[in-house]
């Protein structure tokens, strides 16, 4: 067996270093050029209580933006605290909706068929079902009649 020269060690070291660099570049390339982009971000939290007048808002550090805000008649949901006015469009909403399916006489007197006439056009039909499906498993919109 012949002894290996210092140049051979250097060459092998350079090749190994280049291979390691190449292996680090490949995952980085996989992370770019896709269809995804972050259009905004927040660092949520800080914790504490803010109040003004009759309103009080309490927050906890690290609570993510879980969804929903509103304007008229105020509605603010978010984070993962249990309780409160959380409402999801789910089988409970669907069961209330199904009670009125194909009802032709919806109006103010019967509260638009118990809220099932979502478009308030006077009947519970496929258009109302489409509106329900579009909200499926999401937070109930402000004023959701099937709460």
C-alpha cells in the first residue's frame, strides 16, 4: 500500500467540503420559488388587560391569530381560551337548517324559518344550503341566525 500524499488529503478534503455545501444548498432551493408567500405576519401576545369605558380586553402572550374580528355590533374572537360566544357552523347548525328544508313560507313572523332562510328570499332551498356549506366548520359570521 502506497502512502497518500498531503495533496491527496487536501483534494479529498476540498471535495468533501464541496459535497457538504451542495447538500446544504439543495434543501434551501426546495424552500423557494413556490406558490406560497407570507403577505403579513404578527408576533401575537404580550399579555395583559386593556380597558376603556365599559369594555375590557384581556390577552395572553403567545395566543395566535385564530380568527374573526368584526365591526358593527362588535365581535372579536381569537386564541384558544375556552368558553365565550364561540360558534362554529357544524352539524348543530345543519340540524336546525334541516328542520326547515324546502319550507316555502319564510318571513319575519317565523324568524325567516328559524334562521334557515339565510338569504331571506322567502324559502329554504339550495341557495341557502350553498350559503351554509360555504361557512361549514368556520366561525359563525356576525349575526349567524342558526346559533
